[in-house]
């Protein structure tokens, strides 16, 4: 079936390697081949983007050009990387002057961006390249109604007309996969709101308040876990559940989508890095 | 926020559209004049929900009124998380995340950058990626246990060329 170049971004390999491992294990089980990229660079999201738009465009463009050199479509697993690279692709595809300028820079190392390869977020690979039916057929150990809430990640779904992943106001891909695997997808207040992650570098206290508000809205629905498709959201929604302010409150496991789906496909916990999760999801995933 | 936070200074100005015209030229800033000041952005904003100091509608209003120095010296444009919840709901297609990004680019050009942002930018443009210092032996062992490549093979050359071309002379006080 289909092959992609995997762009991990900066954060996943270091802060959440279990996400990288579970993406590989699950996609491989579902017939998708991933090729690691080497010689990549940061996509420039948020920080570089804030000080120089051109520098940001150049950095995300180089990642697209690297995938093009590999002759493969690009897979992103981080919301920030996905949003950045898709936005930059959109700009390069609609602004020839900008594309020429960036291509001149890329040409110094024999790279070029023509726009003929796609960039997809993990959710699109599940929904478009694999498809819900194929996922359903691959389920060997369905869950028995475990209650889970989906968190989509702002940059995964917005701006909708550019990223084209899901309905930005009412996203459903994660929810559908939860249900296909035998879980119960549970809605909550503020489902499409931000986790607060992008605020961490500027005002960490404010970032935590935003993340905790999300956690409390989810807690109100009495769910057993939260399912994410961005390592940054996953880390943020996990870390806001630690600290003096939340002393005594039960912690809700935060699980990446492939970590949730893997056991239902018959993949062992070790291959999915389940024991590395800071809040153990084992009771949920065994259910 | 060492070089920001000078918002208390009183700056004399009369309303004018110069700053708006400057923003309109930036990618994503094109539709700023369509803003009808309805406040849907502030109502949708989680940052505004959690802190009284941040009101995206007001910030757009300040730009429309031509309060260039006040806006560029303020920490507020740096508080936008770019979550685009407001844009999804704006009936006039005003792209606040893009407008505030354009504002931050201008502020950076004129030396107004929060210290934490400056620190990350310097790191990324030196190492090629964000977390070189965070990649410990312990994490390398975790990757090995997971059967993942331990040599992450990031490129450093390209970002240095990009820095020279687009950032040096910008990211300075």
C-alpha cells in the first residue's frame, strides 16, 4: 500500500518517543510503510514564525523539498508541524515569487520544491489512505465500551480550508476510530479549544490554567482517558495534571491515538511504549 | 519580557490608517479592515477567558486606530496562541493569528522580543532543531528500547544560512 516520509518534528523523538513508535507499529499493521527522514530541520513553528515569516517559510519548505527528493508524500504527527508545513505549502503554491525566492535558497544544496507531493497529518492517513472499513476489519481485540474523549489539536484542524483534515467546528475522525475499536466517544464542553501548549513559552501559568480548564471539562463527563493526535497537546494535557494546584484530583490518562488503537489491532504494549506514559493508561487499554 | 512592557508610556497620536496599511501588506493581514469590532474573537478566545489583560478585539482596534508604537511594544500580540478558534468563527474572514504574527514580525524587527522567544529562536537557528539539549542518554535508551533510531540526524547548515539571510539584524535589540 502507501508509503510516506515520516517527519517527526523536534518534540516527539525526545519528549514522547512512544508516540513515534506507536505510529510506526500501527501504520505498519494497517499496511502503510514509513521511511525515516534524515538531515531534516525544525519546521519553524511559532518561534521562528514570530520573528521572521520568510525564515519560517524557508524552514518548512525545506522539509517539503526533502520529501520531494525522497519521492514520497510527507506524514506529520505533530499539530504544530502539520499546521506549519501545510500553511507554507499553501503559500508556496499560491505565490510564485515567494516560491522562486525559496527555491533559490534550496538550490544551494540541490533541493527543490515543485508542489507535486502531498503533506498529510496522521488523521488523514487513517481516514483517507487506510479508511474506516479497513481499520474495522483489522480489529482483533475490540474494547468493551471504554469511555474516551478526543482532543484534536488546534493546528491539526485549523484553518480548515488550508489544512483540510476534518470539520474544524465539529471534528469526528478520532471519535469514529474510538467507536470502531469498541470504545465510547464522549463529547465535552470546549472540545475544539486549545490545550494551552503554545502559551508555555510565553506565560506558563496562563498555559496551565487553559490546560486545566480543558481537563475539568473532560472530567465532568466521567471518562477514562483522553485521546490525542499531537505530542505537544499530549504532553501539555498530561503535565497540567501534576502540581500543587491539582493535588488530590484523580489523573486522567492521556493516550495518543495509535497507543489506543494498537492493542485493539493485537499489537503488544511494549511496541507501543505504554509503560513510558506518565499517567498509566494500562487499566483503560486492558479493558 | 525585558524589552517589552513599555505600554504605560503615554504616546501622543491621532487616529490614522498608516499602521493598518502596513499590516494589510503582510501575508494574512489583507482583510483587517473588514473587522466590524463585533467581539466574536474575544468571546471565542481561551486566553481572554483566563486573563483580563488580553482582548483580541481591542488589539485589532488599536491597530485600526494607528496605535503602532503601543501595539509593537506590548506583550499582548505574543499572547495569541494562534489556535485560530476566533478565525473559525469570524464572519468577516479577519485572520487574527496572521495579523498578530505580522505584528510580532514587525515588533521583532524593531527589537521588541520576549526573552523566552529570543532564547528559543537562537537555539533553533544554532542547532537546527529545538531540543538538542534535552536529548539525554536516558531518552536515547528509551528510543533504543522502542526500536527507534537513536541518531536523530538533524541538519544544522540550512538554518544557519536562513538565519544569516532573514534573521540576523532582526533578532537584535
